[in-house]
């Protein structure tokens, strides 16, 4: 089977592409060193005491000091809301194919984020204006009793754009709704966006390799005695890097979501979010490769991309 492209396709589709087929094994495009021993020592001790602590840490590589001031406060009444927008079917005018396999993604994510403690809602096949309205309503809610907020977008895409069922819109139009100056009840709290969509039309051919697989003086969250940037405390986890296709299997779901759900299920309540997403990167990079009858779409690779403006460590 030839691959589906979940991105803006050329006016004349590439030879061999077929939006109607839905095989279990062929992959589709969506348009695309263990550091556990590292020490983290944050102390207000005098220089001599600090040197002694560092010396002890060097002798015992498992020694680790955790500074609560460098972690997001999570002892709220609830973890927070998670909104999943799952776009599968698109208006003919968009030229976009049906996204077979995305319902598997949405179901897996629903179960995964519920198990973490999120209040999860799934919205299927929404046009651009409804996507914006949904997130606008979410941003206007009172999140004072929530530790964080999560949003997952499953759709076609281009760089900087996400598709509603009726066309494309800027991702920033949706994320800006949660900026610190617009959503006051989430100021100082993590706002997480997971985006499964293409970001261009390039293929990653891959490359063969021989290598194997806080400070106590800081204030608490949203303390009114100091200012923080309105763009702070966002995290964007994209399924692929700028310019590239994102792959989705019609039977098993997208590579990125498969890896994300797997790592969250195993380590979601023990690892920090960047550790989790680094393992997701590793899993996608090493465990997946496209297969197709059309050589143009076969033996391709993918690497997710994390953009973080988080200001502290996040543990669920």
C-alpha cells in the first residue's frame, strides 16, 4: 500500500498515494546516554559544606538531592483537564485524506491520561472555529484547583498550522489562549500541548549507525511578589521536527502516540516530563521505520520534537 500524507498535498497527488486503503501493516504519514546518574545539587550551605556534599556525591554516583523549589506544585485538588481534539474526516475542499488509525490514538490517549489522573474529554471532527471555541472556553474556566492543563491535537498539519475539518489554522491561535495574561488561573502552572500532525513534506531517510541503543530562595508558583513571562510554563511535544512528515499506521495508530502512551503507562508517575519525552524520542527513533510497496514511502524514519518553556521539573 502506498502511504497517506497528512499534510498539504500537491494539486496532483504523488503517484501511488491512495487515501482509501486501510491496511494493518503499511504506515501513513501524518500531513511527520542514560542520564539517570546525573546529580542535581542545589544548596544554600556555606562553601565548605557544599564542597563536602559534592565530594560525597562524586563518591556515590547514586546520590541525589531533590530541591522541591525546582518542582511544580502538584498538591491541588485535581491534576487538571485534558482536551483531545481528534480530527479524522475532512471536507473535500481541503484536499485532505481520511486519517485512518487516529481513533486508535484517541482511545489510547484517553485511557493513558485518565490513568495519570487527568479529567479527559475527546472531541471528534471539529472545524477551526469550534476548535478555537472549545479551547477558549477551557481557558476561561477556573483552574485554581488544578495542577496543570493538557491539550492533544490529532490532525493533518503543516509547519505552524493544524487542520480543522474545514481547513488550516495557526497552532498559536489555540495555544495563545492559555498565556499568563489571558488565563490567570493557570499562571505558574504547566500547560502541555501534544501535537500529532505533519510539519512539512520532507522525508527522513535515516542514517546507519554502529552505536547502541532548586534553590530554597525561589518563590512558590504564581507568587504575586515577582513577575513571570506570559509565555512561560508551556511545553509543546510535536510528533516530528519542522519540515517533515509524521507517520501513522492505519491499524496501530501513529508512531508518536504509540510511543508516548507506552512510556507514560510504564513511567508516567515516576519520571520527570522531559525524561519521559526523551524516552519517547528514543522509542520513535529506534523502533519505527515505514514500510510501503512504493519505494518512495518505504524505509523512512521520524524523530519527535520537544519545545519547552517550563520553568520547573514536572512530575505527575
